[in-house]
């Protein structure tokens, strides 16, 4: 972590300790929006200094906010100032970076906290931008805020690409389902039985021979060469021959020009999208190689390039966590329970499932693979199961525990800059 971020983190922790009831802080609560932001200026003791300041989402507007804030700070004799933002989409990011680069304290207020605190201000749920800015300031005055993580440019690039890849994968899945559940199911339903065997050939059939009558009009050799790019053996030939033979008796609808146009466009779009995903993977790997910790993560059994990249993006700088509990909260593997009433002592805690769901799922897959394929993890997993093999769902529970263990191991290796050692499983 850069020295400036270390200083910001230390400053934030100090702010959390002392802000409640403090008479030293000017609190600026900001409701971020697409075009215009609204700010509220007040103190931790509940005094309102400026109820509403509207400023535009540009350099002039940001300067207006800064000038007004520093002016009020001087007029009221307040030695410290803190700016608070609710993370609304991405609208807050440019303002946050603007303030951080000028060495001004910036914090985040969770959207869930804003929602629940809104009713406490006046006993109503009514939402209004001016009230939301005051709501943000009120939460900060109680110390109910989060550190504004502003990692290095490399980490931000990696996080951006991982998010972009997730969106591309969703689009890919949408196209695949559109082709199979709309086109194939309607015009060539018999193909669905063989759809999972060789997708490239099935996509070629959808692209060039969506209409069953088009297949029936072709000789088998013509059909075979139209939908294949290389010879994969006798099983491939037999499968395609079966499809060719059933085409004349297909119950599929007749595909008109519009359906055939859609089929070709969707198949071509899917191919282009997969090229984009491949290019994104290459760029992600290129960025990951800039991190010294990347090779240490790859040494962990079950960790491949994808999970290692997700770990780098999620953790960022490992030194921003004081202990493993903070890391497990980030992943959503911390334990929580509803302990209330006379049976509270007997409640079994479960994982909170908060935080980064994609990262948690990736770590679970890594734990699953490692517990099967690696002898050290397999032995560790077997020892954990000893005496409890008959319990319902125990294997899943133990793999979740192993998932938490792997998260802590990855964090430790990033800090210590060393390869995986099986001894870490016994710590």
C-alpha cells in the first residue's frame, strides 16, 4: 500500500474513534447523482451550517464544493473536515478521486445504512435528495461510515476488467440461451438432444441450415462439409448423419428469411463476443503479471489464473486488513446468528454471505478442487470430517470452512511474498 493510503487508513480509523460528539469536524454529506450533486454541511453535534448546496458534476462544480467547504470550515473555526458519499452507481467516483488527490478525508456510507437511517431522521421513509445529503452527514456523525478504498491504478484496472468480463459472460450466456431456447426449440427441436456434444457444429447448423428442409435438400457430404471445420472421427460423422436423416421428418416450424437472418446474426455475435472475452482474459493476465503476488497465489492448489486474478482484485493491498476477521467480512465468510430469546445459547452461527459474492464462489470452487486433487488439502479435509461423516450436509460445511482457510492463506502469501507451504493448513 502506498504511504498516502496508509496515512488515509490511519486517519479514517482515528476519525471513527473520535467523531461521535466531536466539536472539531465539519461534516459534508453528499448525495451523488448523474448531473448535479447535493451537499449538506453540518457538525457532529447536530448543528446545521448549510442545508443545501447544489453543484454540477464537473471541475467547476467540484471547485465550488471545495471552496464553500473550506470557507465554512474557516468561518466556524473547525480544524477538521470530512466528506461523505453514498456509492450511487459510479457517479461518486470522479468526485471521490478529486477530493482524495487533494489530500482531503473521504468516507463512504453504505446504501443499506442510508435506507434504514432515513426513517430515523423524522419518522418517515420519504426520500429526497436534500434529506439524503443530511442523512449521509448524520451517519458520519455517528461514526457509521466505511473507508473509501482508493487503490493503485493497476488494481483499479484489474477490478474494471474483471467487472467487464462478468458482463461479457452474462451476454454470452444470454446469446447461447436465445439460440438454443428460441431458435433451436422452434425450428429444429430434434437438434436439442445433441446440442451439448459439439457446440461449434451445432452453431454452424443453426447459422446455415436452420430450416429442416434446407438440410433435407443437401447430400450428406455437402451437409457434413458445410457444418464442420475438421474431422473428429467416426462418432462425429455418425452424429451428424443422424441429424441429417431426421431432418426430413422434423416437426420444427418452417424458418422464414427473418428467422434465418436472426440465426446468422446471433451466431456471428456469439463468436465476436467470445473473441472479446478471450482478449479480455489476455489483458487481465497481462495486468496480473505486474503484481509480484500473482505467482504466489498461483502456487496455492486449486488456484488458477482466473481465481488468482479475482483474489488480487478483491484484496488489492493486503496490508489494508489488520486481521483475518476483516478479510472474512469482505468475502462474506464471517459467522453471524440471530441470538435472541431463551434458546440464544444454542443457535448455530452461519456465514453472513455479505461482501463479494463472486469472490466467495470462486474460493469455494478452489476449495472443492483442492480437497479432491491435492493430497495435503485432501488429508486436511478428511481429518475435519472424522467422526462427523454421517451428519447431514457436513461435507459442504467443511468445504466452506476450507474456503475461509484458503482466503486467509492467500492473504498471508500476499503479505509475506512467498509460495504456498502445506504447513499453513495446520495454523
